[in-house]
C-alpha cells in the first residue's frame, strides 16, 4: 500500500492552467492459496492491484488488475509459472467532461507461461487481448502474441 505526490507540472483539465502536487494511491496484494509439491513457492497464487491518480490532471484516474498464477503446473517443472490476468484502466471523468467525452476505459486479458529453460533464462510466451485500446472506442480490439526473454546474471 502506498501514497504518492506527483511533483511534476501538469495541466489541470478544468482550468487549463499548470499545477503541481497531485496525490495518488495504490494497493497491491498477492497470496499463495494452494501449496503443492515440495517447494515452498509451488502452487496456486492470486494477485490483485488497484491504483488511483488525481482525475484533474491524469487521463486515467483508476486502474485495477487481478489474476491467478500457478507455479509448477507441469510435473518436474517447478520453476515454471502459468498465469492469467485481467486489467482495466478507467478514464478520468474530469478529462472526459472537459476534453474528450469518448474517453472511457481500456480492458486487457492476458495468458502467459514462463518456462525456466536454464537457471538464468526464463522464456515467456504471452497472449493478450486488449478491448478498446486507447479507451475512446475509435480502435478495434487488439490481439497480441509476444515472446519475452529474461536473463539473470
């Protein structure tokens, strides 16, 4: 859990004047809910995140995400993780009223598998669907397929 103050100069949507010192907050939670196998981190975990930023100066005022991660989904592959998540970025009503009445929300759905190939290399194929990217209703939904590589030295 945390609170932040944005010290950057930002344009206030209502007054169109520069302003500083806007406050936001966030909350993050994750928990292993089902332990399996012999490793302490193997099993099913849940996560949730939420955030708020001042709607007078931020186009996105609210953000949340939630999902599941299963560590060790394949026998003898305890370092692998299968995950599913959903997020939503919710537009500021102040921005919508003052600047763009179409600006609503963007929603994403993600499925990934992080395979520990070597002790120092994790390969993650990732599939995502983004509903209303840009949150204005002007772009069609997007399907993404990516491949991430993470190395640890």
